[in-house]
C-alpha cells in the first residue's frame, strides 16, 4: 500500500479521499527539519502547502518518493529541478482556490477604491470623518492584469461584470483566448500607462521578479491603485512605499510580501495601504477544495499512474492510463533498443505516431521513449527528467503524427540522428505485446525479451550456422531468433532473444565472426 506523508495542515477531507483509494497516510505537521529528513525516505508521496520546503537536500533523502503534491498553486517552495532529476512528479492544484483568490483580489480593489480599512479604523475610534474618505468608482475604470492565466481570467470576468475595461499583459496569452475572455492583450508599457488599477496574477520567476520596479511604477498613471494577491516579490516594496507617500500611487493592497511572515514593514504605517496575511486561498471552500483535489491527484498517480496538474511531467488521465500502458511499454523498449545500439552522440530525437496511437495523449509516450534512448549514457534518467536532460545537452526534440499506413493499426517510430546519420526504429503491438517491426531499412517481426543479442552482418551463406554454433559452444540458449535483410540483400540484422545475459567473452567472439559488422548485448 502506498504511503503518503502530510507535512502541512490540510483539511481532513483529504484523509478520507486517500483512505477510499487505498493510500496510507501519516499526518505529521509539527516535525522539525531534522525529523522530516529522518523519515522522508519511508514515503511514496509528500503533501505540502507553503511551510514545508522540499529542497534539494530533502529530495535527496527521499529514497522512495514518487510524487510531491502542493495543496495550492504556488510551488516556489519546491525545488522542481531537483525533483525532476530524481524522477519525482510535482503536482499542484491550480483550480481548487482559484475563485477564492480572484474574489480576494476584487475585494482588495474595493478596499482601495473606497478606503474601507482606514474608514473602519476611524469610525471605531469614535470619529466621523466622512469627507476624509471620499472614494472612487470602479465602474468605467481600466483594470490592467499582469498575468492572465486561470485566476487572472476569473478576475477579468468579475471586473467585466463591474463594467470595467480590462487590459492583460501575458506573453502566453493567445489572441484567441484574449477575445474569448473579453480582455485586450497589450504589452507591459501600455498596461502601465493606461491602467487605473493594476492587479498581479503571475508566478514568481526570474522574468517576473520585481516586475513592478521603481521604473515601472514611474510609468503608471498618477493615482493608480495596485493589488497583489499572487506571489511576494513581484513588486519592489521600497518603490511602492515611495509611490504611496508621494501620492502617485493612490492606494495599494497586498496579500503577499517578499518575506513572509512579516510583522514589521514600512508599508504598514501608511493610511493608503491595505495588508492581509496571505489570505487569498483562505476560505473554508478553498481549503477543502485543494485538499480533496491534491488527494485525488496523488491517489490516482500512485494507484493507476494517472498524472494531473504536474509541473514537470506530461498529464495522463485516469481514463487514458490503461489505454496508454501497452504503448508506454512499446515506446520505452524502442527507446532502449535505440539507445543501446547507437555508438555516438545523439543530436536529434524525433518520434512519429502512425494510426490509432496518434489519437491518444502521446506526450508521456514521447518522454518515456526519450528516457529509454538516454538510459545507456545517463543511467539516472527517467520519464520526468528526460526532456530536461535532453535540452541541457542540446538534443533537438520533435513529435509528429501521421495517418495509418498499410494494415498495421498503430506504429511508433523513432528517428534519431547522430554524427553518423539517421537511425530508424519502429514497433507495434500484437495482442497487446510490443514487437520490433523495423530497424533502419530492415523489416523484422521480433518480440522483446529481457536479454537479447543484436547483430548486423554481411548477408552471406553460413552466417546463421556459424553464429548458432558459437552461441551453443558458449552455453548461450536461444529463445527467439528473428532475421531481416536490407533491400538488395547486402546486409542483414538479427534480433536474438536469449535466456540469460551473454558474457563479455562470448560477445567478443560473436564480433570476431567473419561476416559480423556489429554486435550488441541488449537488456530490457
């Protein structure tokens, strides 16, 4: 039974989901860092929020860990490259608290526009300073969204309901999507100069850190209002303070800060500043939603292999997982065949899907085939880390789908280029079992065996007899023997299933046969 450690506070609803799916859970939310390092090796899954930090050291200690689930959106507390290198899937829950966060952003806009916190304090103190708190309407104003993903789109929807005009700066927002949600896509300078309210909804990256810098704030309209319910560090807080003091920034409302928790900040001294302690996802509904969502996602992954909302692996639905399983085996074995029979540096890796398999979710197939091809030179590569490792080494990746050719229902074909030219490896399923059907220009029909011998030779009489005799003399028992010839008959390829790994001495003896060009011992 898979075991999951819940290291941060989580709604009890998650425990019921894990239990219903046959996943054992331990709730240990008060462990010290040292205690966590001591026990993490016992678990298949880890659930965190923002407090626990699965960094490189913790991930290195997690000997059995397969998945980290973040109950929420932000994953800047998780070392994703370290997790990817170790084959650990990192999931978040991007939809469970989206509405809650969007509503909080709208609430913060109203708090700024109508001076609600300052007016509340004044009234509680027995004052009646009605003229002091004259506000401004949001109706007809222009809202600028920095980031227009799921939450940004929800904020846009609500702002449009308030009859605001909405601009959006997001490099990944397509024109079609912008039209669909009713916003106008602009560049950052235009957003800064035309927005009455700016709301941030982007993750913290090297590109977005301090995106509202002193220079950016100087480009904004006089009297602009700033709202950040996304991530701390998107705004230069020192520059924001100066803008609020000068009045160039009419008001600002932050739910997140560069350093959290924060108990002392110059912004807190200003009457035109509103601060909340990272409450964007803090509603009863959101807490339960993200807990249930992360529990379902992790359970599906640990039990069925389904992958949802992963930040470092292709998604696989619970419905797709059974259909993909035999093709995953085929793709992995084709990759392993290619990787074990190529003798120079890989420069390009293309995978072609023909027929019915092309209609499936092929991203996982591509990743597992690439991992198989890289395995002989990068022993710790896996489905998660393969694309990262390939990119680091400058290997070009490509993926193509084609219609069915001939009578074969589904074909997966690998086209690999190295300094010696193009290599081709193709296979299919027969009764659900992976089979090799082509190596370069040679047609075959060979099942995969745990141990195999791959031989290329000059197509001349006597080769099969000589090879069989040599293998017999070296106590190598043949399980399957499949032979194919290149067009013209000058070259032949043999894929031979054997009962046990061939010895180094026997393999060298095969290579020394007069007609043999190359010979490789294969392991699947």
